[in-house]
């Protein structure tokens, strides 16, 4: 196996029991986006190593399954980061009126809260968006926890 990464020990803990797999997926999603493909590569290496030690084809199948999507997943993350950077560069060129920005942020907040309360199947994605909006509000000094009380 390759040199263990900083995530190896945690992955090995999750892989001790298949019942830990859903928790492991949540844990991976909580890690920095740019680290997630490397975590999956580490998992793939662990599975390959287990195959080499045991000869059980199931481990090789799991390694190959993960390997199929890693590069596309990483490209998707990098594309999103690039799109965001390009958007921010364009956004930074605009002359913004503070009152209109606050109205815009209020609309975003209302839409996020409505989405969380009315569409529970997409709650994970929308909560990520809510965290970003709250972070932005805090950075700009307009954060008020009362505005988010329905979902906090």
C-alpha cells in the first residue's frame, strides 16, 4: 500500500464494520472538498491491499468501483472552484449599493429557509448553502442569528 495519508487511521476505523459505511460517507463529505478525492484514493489503496492479503475478489471489486469515479469527481470539484473564482472575479468588478446587497441577502436567506423547511430530501445540500450564507453574513457584519432561528 502507498504511504498512509492523514486519513488512513480514520478510514480503517470506519471500514472495520459495514454498518459504519453511512457514517464514513458523512465524514468524507465533511472533509475539505479538495481532500475528498485523495481520501477516496486512500480507500481504494486500502481495498487493493486487502485484496492482495486475502485474495478476496470483493475487495478488488470495491477498489475498482471507487477508482472509476475519482478522476471525474475531482474534475467536478475543480470545475466548481474555477467557476466560483471566475464568478467572484466578475462580481468584484461591480459597483454595489449596500442597501441592494442586503435586500439580495435577505431574499437568499428566505429562499434557503423555505427550501429546508419544504424539501427535506435535499436538506443536506441546502444546509451547506445555509452555512455559506451565514458565513458570508458574519464576514460582512450583518449576521443576526434571529434571522435563521427557524432552521438553527
